[in-house]
């Protein structure tokens, strides 16, 4: 038995999801003729109370399309120093859109309205890049699955409106935040110009993301997706998996969060762990004693068929997910308790 906790992207489609995929009605989506894709887009847009939505092969492409929609080469975007759009998208903001990222020194991937106020202060100058966009991430990935405080996001939205900045949410794991904080998609739809969500993380689909926004933004996104090489054909088979995930695999995220908290509770009790970051959702980040070392710890867990991932700066990450069973959970907790 391999216990793969590297990411919540390692899941395989459930039998119910497979069934839904097998029976999907499909057509050529480049010609807008895939009924399953069209239905998923309409469903997601309605769910968030946004005008329109577009299906993407990856969260990276959806985020990068959003950046391109909101900026021109030479412009500036603001994001946290931990942001996925800055750290883990291959430098796409510079490559695709020719924009600079101004990094904000937040906490666990989240900055405050006061911090944004400070970095956006002052009037435009000919020698400064034009500030155009604020990107935030909920939950934060490198921040350990932390959730934003909604009232802080409302304050940030106010600043973006005052300064005429677009506001994008990288919501790869937004559903984890919604379930944990008992918030609604509608609330988020009212705050942002564009939102990306992923079906391939905790929701358990094999592939798929959606970008939400106004009719005008999604019209631009359609062209950009094609330009990026992301126009897809009979992709309703995959949209069916995403639709199934929305109907059947959202509420269960609470189980992943519960397991993550139980893992954290064990890590708090063992002497070789120096720090466990606060666990809010399905990501656990912890540090082991320097005498053991993070790489060594990961290797020794691997020898027991337990796969974890290093996040740099001595951080070790565990991500719980749909395919992490109760039996695996018991084995992991024992392995963590007995490690020496
Ligand atoms: C996974 C992830 C993405 C998108 O990743 P893809 O692998 O391209 O789908 C974007 N943002 C965050 C925070 C993520 O965790």
C-alpha cells in the first residue's frame, strides 16, 4: 500500500465519476458545441453569480489567461510572496503577459488591506510600471491551506476599486475554504473580477479548471485560451467528471480537513517535530529537527511507502485527499508516532 500525500492532485476518478464520464454527451468545444462543457460553464457561473465561465485544461492556464485579460506588457500586478501565480507557474506572468509581480510580504500567503494600501499608494508616474491587478489565493498553497478572512477581502476589494485595479482570485482550493468557513460561492462572485477554480485538486477530477468573470472578460479569455493552445475538442468527457465532482465531492472535503487536523495533533506530540503550522484545511506543513533534516525524514518515510513533499526552507508538506483512506490514516499516524 502506497500512502501518497504529495498532493490532492494524485486522486483517481471514483466509480461514480467514471460512470458519468462514460455517458457524457460530447461535441467539438472549439465550435462551442460540446453540451456537457456548456452546461458545466453555465452551472459554475450561476453558482458564483457571475456572468460567464470558461473551461480550461489547467489552473495555471486559467490564472495566466486572467493575468493577460487584465494587463498589458509593462504593467504591474500585486500578489503575496508565496503566490502560486508568481512561484509555480514557470514565470508565466512575465512570459505570456510581460508583467512584473510586486510581492507583498504577507503571513501564510495572505497580506492585509493595510499592506495593499501601502504598496499601491502614490500617483502614476511615467517611470513606474502601471499598477493593474491584484491576485490573491484562497486557500493558500505554500501558506499551508490557510483561509482568508472574508472581511479583509472586502476591504481589499474596496482598495482595488478606489485605485482601479482588477481583482483576481486563484481559487484552486476555494472549495476547501468555502466548506471550512461555511461561506458561499456567491459571496466570492461579488468580490472578484475573475476567479479560477480547480476540479483536479480536492474535488478529485482527473483534470479541469474554470475561469469565471463578466461576459466581456470571458470573451477575451476564449481567444487567449486558443492562443495558449488550450482549445479542446470532445472535452465533455472531462467536464462530466468536473460536474460530478461539484455534485458529489464538495461536502466531503470536511473529511480531508478532519484528517489533516488529526495528523497535526500527532505531530504536535512527537519530539522530532519542531513546529507545526496552524491547520485550517487539507494541508499540513511542519518542520523536523535539524539533526534529522527534512530530506532525510522524507526519504525514511518513503522507505515505509509514505510519500511526502518538501516545500523549501525546511518545510515538509502533507496533503490529505479523496484517495487517502481511513486505513491509510491509521498507518500514517502510527508511523509518525513511532518514527525515531
Ligand atoms: C494547483 C494550483 C494551481 C493550478 O495548478 P495546475 O496544476 O496548473 O492545475 C493554481 N494555484 C494554486 C494555488 C494551486 O495550488
